[in-house]
C-alpha cells in the first residue's frame, strides 16, 4: 500500500495521474502543507521516494537530476521508467559516478563550485533536482543553491533531504576528529565502510531550520521556500540509557516545535 497524500495521489500507483493540474502553485502549496503534518523522521525516510514521485507528477517533470547520487542512484530503472523522464545522476567523484548504472545519464561536477561549466549546459532545463544526505557534505551550500537555481527550468523545484546540525549525533560528528568519528559510525552502522557506503567529511554548512536561512534562499531568487523538520533518529539504539534520554529530548522538542533540535529536514525550493 503506497502513500496517499492530501491531493489523493497514491505515489506507488505509477499509472495514475495527479488529480490536479501539472505545475499548479496552489496544488503544490497544498501538498507541502499536507507533508508538514508528518513529524517523524521514520516517516521521512520511508516515504522520501514517494514524495519525489508526487513532486515530479505535480510538476509534470521531464528531466530530473539527482545531486550526489554517485554509485547508488535513488531510483532503479523499473521504478523510474513508467514516468518517461530523463534521469541524470550528478556526483563530484568520477570514481563514484563510474559505479552508477549505465542506463542513467551522468554529469560529474561539484554542485557547490562557483564556476562549474557543466551548469551552463544544464541551465534552465531541469524540472526537478533532489538529494538525500548530501548537503551536509557541501563546503558552500548557498553556492549550491545558486547553481541549482540556474539549472532549474521555469517553475522547477528542488528537494534536499538533509540532517540538522544540532541533533546530538550530528553535532558529535561535526565536533569529533575525522578518524574517531569514522570508527564510531562503523560501530553504529557496520555497512558504513569505505567499500560499501563510504563516510565522507561533513561540514553541515546551512544544515539548519530557520527563518534566516529561508529568507537567504529567497534572496537567491526562489519564489517559494519550505523547510519541513522531522524528529528522532536511530543512532543511539545500541546505547541503553542514552537512547532513552535522547528520545525524551526529541519528544519534548517535537511537541514544542523546536526546529533547532530536529534530526532531519526536507528543504524545498521553487524557482
């Protein structure tokens, strides 16, 4: 059973069309309002692909770019084929990109670079861009959003799924030296090793939920900016005591809508 959103779109039923006009601003605003009712990061992780499918259908997207997709694009061929979109994977690492499936388009450049010539080739042609746990690794997030703005087509949309710095596990990762942080991560998540799921340095630049950041993104030129915070994480499940204390902090923060202590965020911007 797939996700049913406030517009009546069931994302997993790929043959079904949206019940709203493609590209409608009112429809998009209503959809995002419906998303904001969800507060748990467990929901955010489980339904991220469903949300992306809804967005590409609402916007009638024809060309999409996954930022930082590397060796593991979010969608496989069977999932994306029914939508008839051109699926392009971006990554800063040629080695990572080389391991991506051959059926996707590939563009190698740093989304946070001030002068990537590849952006010019994509300018104004991308209907949807998205990323999952990538933006915490960027050295200049605002420059990335400037580049995304240039890539997006008229009324194009971008969704970035990223952690929030002041959630305790990410604050520890930010403050800890690289080597100890990598060892701790491998203990918490054994698959996070250099061969299966490498750990990349994290800067957490602009990984926060705030009115100031939203206004800064609007100053780039985006017509709409939404940030949807989600609370709770699973990093401390192996640490009795700490797990319960952290859960209580998250519960209090969620009830009080303390976005600074959210664990994750969907940041959505519209050109």
